C-alpha cells in the first residue's frame, strides 16, 4: 500500500486496517500509556499522530479523552494527501481533529506539541530515518512520545497470513500485513536506534503487547 493506487482502493484498504486494529486490540497499548500520562498533562492536551492513516487511532483518542473529561487538541499528519482526505471524510463527526498533509520532517507545528504518537508507522522507514524520527520526536514533544508498532516474530507472521485470508481482508492488507511483521523490530533494535538518536539508557521504555505489538514509550515527566 506504499505504492500509488486510487483513492477508492486506498479507502477500502484503510478501512480493513482499522478493522484489524480493532480485532487485534491494536489501540490498547497507546490508550494504556495515555491513561498513565494524561493526569499529569496540561489542558488542552495537544497530541500529534504521525502517519495517521485512516484516523481511527485519533478517533479512539478522542473517545478516551471525552470519557474522562480531558480537553484535547488533536492533529493527524500523513504524507499521502489521499490518506488525509480519507481520514477527514471518516471523521466528520469529530470536527475538532485537524488533518495535515505533510512530511513529518518538514512539518512546523503552529504551537508546541505535548505528545507525539504513531501507530504502524515506523516499520515503513529504514533505520536511518527511524533514528531521525526518534530524534525529531524527542525535540518536538514537550511531555513524551509513543511508538506503537509490530514485533518481528514467526508466530504472528503465520497467524496473520491465515487470519487475513479467512477474513477476506483487502488484498493490500493480506500482502502487506505479513511483510510489515517481517520488516518490524526486536527490543534490541529499538535500544540501538534510541541510543543512536541520543537517548540515554532508561529514557524510553520498550514493552511487548499481545498479540504481536512492540511499543516504545517516552515520558519526560518521569512516569512510565
């Protein structure tokens, strides 16, 4: 799905990816982290989602915040203009979310960002640009950042191949899901990349979530 395709095809693929996220509890790691960090954050809490895709992650954050009475300002950023348009279209009832088409490394926020998050984004980058992205988040995020991605493991790889085919997900999802798992990372990879980005040992917490997620969290307030 990194290759050019029609907006209609991309929309169908992104919808199925949102279904995968829901069925595999893909939002849980980020929401657990927000639960731990949000009480100590200012209001409104400004959150940037990099590689926002269908926008389903931000919509879940909005639901989380509304349920707890937390005022938030949410921004979804994606390099693909069609993706941004699709996310905005799918989020009409959540009109407080701003959608931005931009390369993250060229993005200049109008106001300071409290938290930067991303889901299923970093495995699309090579290691050099992941290190660059980690350093960018460390500079831009005032209070912390969270990387929600996949864990490279044989069991999720083979299970997802069967699951996606049985569920008759979009052909992009059936192809890209196993490829994404195969090109994702292990804890030692994240430790090496965090060190290369200038983070000290202990600055970021690396945690696995079942099924098949490996996440990296940074809390600048000292709580993880």
